[in-house]
């Protein structure tokens, strides 16, 4: 571990509120190449949005009409997906909304959902993993009428702090080491160094007694078990899709790739601590099993994520509200259908076709949903607008898959027949599904209809998504 004086101040991505033009809030984004010095004296070739690595925090407000102009200054195709936002299919930024090198894409839509923490990232077919790994991602904060009413910390960069957590692997020259073996595809890419907002060995120095951390697991494959080295409790106040109904006290919190949570942590002056990631608890239903467990240690490593060194005196923060939001619950009896999906992986001889197939653009064939690998020419489901559906997802593999669906947020009904635990009772767009598990969630498909443009559903281990574990649906 590096000495405290050698730590690097946590970078806080620029807050980007957009510019009002003709009653529309506009954002100008540029996907670009860069060189970033993560390791002193070494320059890493990276990708970023308006900067060399990652992008600004986009701040959106409910009720606004927005236009996001994305310029592709890369020498390759890309896309930009607004993860967790409720938007028209043509504005979603999935694999069909390709931005050619030198091209520009300008989706427009109205913001109409509850406040929360979301993110944006590349979603290029067969290359999502590599482009996100190199830096094409950023955070989104959505504000609504409740933002100013609550006493939650909300001074961005002071007591409201984005934490984009990623693991990376470096070559000796400082370049990123992406896929080097078949194993990196089968398990997903695991790194051995931690970046928080693009900062190695990061330190944050609070100036207030309470801080709201917006946690985003932006890793390609690693699951983080967030905790503090001194065992302190903290309050979870939000899930993927926004505020929970009430805070819950935690000492640890498991987030798989693409999951978000907002937590509020209390600090005392001059009492440092470290935000860490613990190994998955013994016997966790999310632990990798069998042959897969022998391929990689998985999520059983401990990492220091962020050193926290409070100031000598701290400004007092308001108490956390006891009531945060009202989440109207969807009724399973209103569902017009239950769709059953099974996630599976091919093992053995088929692995020989893997490795860097995504780079060649040939598509996947070792990761499946209902026995099918992703095919851009196939629409797997056609959903009727303004209906409620139940999706039942079963994991028939030996490792956990974080299942994500585009279009909107859902509510988890049960996990293996049992009601979800408190940390999964809020709005979600990604759910962990452990080996052998079955999870049911309920979702309303409303507002937007387009029979010719599909939304995606997929595993958010990006190497799995790139190599077949993805499908498409339209809302009509």
C-alpha cells in the first residue's frame, strides 16, 4: 500500500448542466482519444468524452426537453447509451444507433422519471467491453421536484460525490491490458488495480459531517462488496432507479457491474477510514462455482478503493430524512404475460472460438439467452405499449450474471420464490442472478412505441454481452 502522503486527490468529474437553446437543454459531447497518466511517468492511451478518460457528469432535470449532440472523433465506430433512462428507442444509443468516425448523433427526448443516479457508456456491438474499458463512460444525475425538498447532501463535489469504480490491468509501459486469454472472455475481464473516477490510490477529504456517495460499479466484470475498514454503518438511500422509500442501515453492499446505489456516510473530524471492497461473503449465492471457479478467483479479493481523511473541523449536515419516496407498486395480476429467459454458457471445446472474436466483429456463440446468441437481424420479443409484463430470468450457468434491460426501471418480485431483500426493493434496471437462481421482476412498458427500432436486454458482464448474451425487443 502506498504511503498516505503519496495518495492522489480524488478527481471529481466536471458537472455539466447543459445550455438552454430554444427551450431545449443541449449538451455537446465528443468521444475522443487521449493519453492519461494514471501511473506516474507513464502515459496510457485512453478514450474519453470531452476529456482524455471518462466524461463529465451530466445533470438532467425532470420535465426538460434535452438534446445530446455526440460527435465521434475516434478512428472507429461507437455509440453512446443512456443507461437507465426512459427514452425513445431511436434515442437509446444501443448497437443500432452507430456513430461513424467523424459523424454526429443528436438524440432528443423529454426527461420524465424520478431523480436518481444513472450513467452513459459505449454500446457498440462486439466492442462495448473494449471501449468502456478504455474510458467511454460517465455518470448522469437526474434531478426532480424532490431534489431541493429533501435534506440529503446535494452540493456536487463537496458532500455529493460521484464514485465511478473500475478495476483495470496495466502493461509495463502503462497501457491497458485488455483481453489476453480465453479466460478473460469466459469470466469477463478482471483487473488488479482500482480506479475511482479515473484516479489510482485515491483520497477524499470530507468537509461535512455527512457525505452522499453515488456508487457506480463501472467494471467490466467485477462485483464489488462495498464496506468500510472500520466496520462503520452507513445508510443506503437509493437503488439504480432512484430514491428508496426509506433509508436502510448497512455495513456492506454488493453491487454487480452497472448497478448503482446512493449511500450517506457520517464522518468525525480527524478520524480517517477507507472505503474497501470485501470478498463475497462465504456461501454467497453470487459466488462462482465448479469449473468456472477454478478458472479465476472471481470476486473473492479485498481491495482498498478510497482513502477518506476528514478535515480538522467539519460543517454539520442535516439529519437524513426517515421517508424518502413513495414507489407505486405494480400489481402482478395486471401483467399480460410472463416471459421466461434462461442465461447459459457453453463450456469445453466451444471455447476455442472465443478470445478476441469481438474485435473481429464476427459475433458470439458461447453465451446464450434461451439457447440463442445475439443476432441484430432477430427481434426476440414484441411488447405491447402501455402493458405490464413479468420477466422470469433463470441462470443455468456456474457464475453470476447481472441482467440489464433497456427502456425503463423494474421492480423485483422475488428471488428463488422469496421476496427481495431491503436493498433490492427500490427501482432497478439491473439485477444480480446467481448460479441456479431464478429472479422475477415486473415492468410497465409505457410512453414510447416504435415497431422498427429495438431495445436491448443482456448480461452486463461486458465480455459476455459482446459475445452473445444479449437480445432485442420492440415496444409497439
